[in-house]
C-alpha cells in the first residue's frame, strides 16, 4: 500500500500604487460599482 503526501500551495499577490489617482483598471472597477465615480475622483484632484 502506498502512502500519499498532501501539499498545499499559497500564492499571494500585492499591488502598490503611489499617487492620488488610482490606476485605470481600478477606476474601471469603481465605475462598474458606482457609475461616474471615476470622473468624481479625477475631478477632485483637478481642483
């Protein structure tokens, strides 16, 4: 009888952005949740 060993693998991804305006991909996700939210963020930093 053979014994099987179990292994687990964990993968973690970290993203770091610097600056007042999120990257385009994140702005698109915000817009998907709240339409027009990306424009509100950008307008805020143009003042």
